[in-house]
C-alpha cells in the first residue's frame, strides 16, 4: 500500500530535511516533486492543487522560518496536511441507536461489498462485542446470497435468509423485525450492485434507504480504481446521504490515490480499509497513521493492536516457560511462530507498518518480502510432513526420513536439510535469549544485520 508514493515522497523530502534554511526557491522545487508524486499516485487533480497550495501557504509563513530545523518543520507540515486531507481523525460507526442499529452497504458490483459485510460483521462481533445479523437484498445474484450465508456461518453471526422471488425492501424490513425479536444489536444490509452507476439502481437503493432508515450508510469502493473511486463515491453521495466510505483491496494498490482523494471529493470520511481477502482483514482508517506510512515513518500503533488481537498469548507464555526450564526450541515451536506471523497478515503486513530504513529501495523490499513469504510457506509444509517425534527431536531425521519428508511436502531433500540447519541456528539464539544478558546479545546480533548497525548498543 502506497509503495510508489512513499518511495517518491521519502526521496523528495529527504533532500529538504537537512537544510538549515528554506527559501521560496527550494520549497518551489520540493513542491513540484510532491505534486508529481501525488499525480503519479492517481490522486485527483483538484485535490493535488489544493494540497500543494495549503502546504506552500504554511511553508512560506512564520511556521517554518522561525523553526530551528526548517527542513523537519516542512516535513511536519506535509504530514499534517496529509492527515487533514484524509480526515484528521478516525470516525467510528455511530451505533448508539435503539437496537437494532441498521447499517446499509452500497457500491458497485465487484467492489467487494459482500466480503466487506462479512468482515464488518466479524469486526463488530469481536472488537465491539455486538450481536450481528447480516441480510442480502441482492435478488439479482443468488450467488451473492449464498456467499453471505457462507461468510455468516464461518464468522458465527446470524444470517437472515432471502431469495430472488422477494422484493429488496420486503427482505430488509423482515430482517429488522426478526432482529428486534432476537434482541440483535446491529443489522448489516448488503445491497445489489451494478457494473456502473445507473438510475434504476439508484432509485432502488433510495427506496431501501427510506424504508430501513439506517444509522450508517457506507459506500464500498475498490481502491485500485484510483481517482475513479472518488468520482463514483461522489455519484453515490449525490443520491444517498452517505455517512462514510470503506476502501477495499487497499493491499493491492501501490499508488493510494483513492485514499487521498475520496474525503476531499465526497466530504465523507473513510471509516475502514480492507487489507486482504480474509474476514479479519479490515482495519479502522486512521488518517494520522496512514500519513505516517506514506512518509515512510511506519505505523507502530496499528502493529501493536494487530499483535494484541492475533497473537496467542497462551502459546507465547507456554513457550517462555518451556525455554526457562531449559527445554529446547523444537520444530513444533518453530511452526507455531510461523503460524502466529501468518495470523498477523504475514511478513508483508508487518513490514508495511514498520518505519522505513533509510536507503532501502521499497520495490526491492517488496521482492524480498514475497521471497520470504514463499520460504515460510515451504518451511511450514516441510514441518507438517514430519512425524510428531521428528518435530520434537530433529536429530533422528536420517537420509531416508529426509527423502520421505521432501516427497510429502513437495520439496527437495536439500530444502529439508536447510530447514533443519536454520532450526539449529534458531535454537542457539534461543539459548542466548534465555541466558543472563542474552537478550542484549541477541539484539546486538540483529542490529549488526541492519544497515548502519540499525539498533543501539546495549
């Protein structure tokens, strides 16, 4: 997400950060680069013009000239304006209504609307502790109704059945009546999409909106359509009193133009972003954190939240106790660590939220991530092909056992040997970790692997 924009802006702003004094000339050059970076990221032209003018206005004023570090002050202005552009702060769902609170989901076909209903249902159930009902009024696509039923069963929320012979308004009204009887907190209404904005679709969804009187009307839009996403959101905003936007497929959008254009063009806040296909891959949209990511400063707060939600504390404590007792770090423990990383969205999701290290090319980092992800999947397959005894004691794995494991995991014998060797190295590191002062030694070792020494000396 934002890889291209981050790389371009980081390079541009790096040239100005160290300057002892900013003149109108060097601000002009930097602003030209910022303008080009935003346009290449497919940000809408009116948004770019307004953004650059606002930055220039603040930069040539007293804010920068009186600063002891003008270059850093300029970067701070860019960051604050990015936050302002995207909405200044996260806006939560307004669900403090008499239950059931109705949330209407609108959008074009293919934007990921039904999947987003499932993701939002899971978010409300797990993070907000709400009881949720989902219902589909898409009477044109029986597959959409079936998809929502499958998602509801997987997540463990109530599904209200509907079929193609019914009218959308009648379906939604019946679902709300049922939810009221069952004391359900929130009803998510999935609506029919079209391949493009048309009058028939708009009148149908307007009638639905008038009938169910939702507390939230969210527009679901594909981030990969760039500034078209903002324009489509505006068309829906003109027809419906939207309360917010959900950007989907953000993980596949290296440019980020939609995220930077939607708020400015529609006047509606981005409330959530979809960061993958899994039902847990929905994040509240925090403009300040996204601005940090765009400028290569990372998003450590989101990373901490992600860890708290997805890491298995019981397993972590069990492993710590095991290591303290002097028992070895076996291949089952190794597999658990790989699975925990996968639960957090994989290496790519973690790297996306960490601050960029100066001088590292983001495209190369992306390639390294995909190679590492592939290796992790291979490692897991190899460990899964072992017997419990082999996982607990890799020393018993002979040549014939390696051949069997390689055959079972679809890998080569040398891949199995490499994994066993890597595991031995990790065991040694774990021993240092548990020894007195071992943490400092391990961190120093890791620091030496990073550019410029990376971590501070202990």
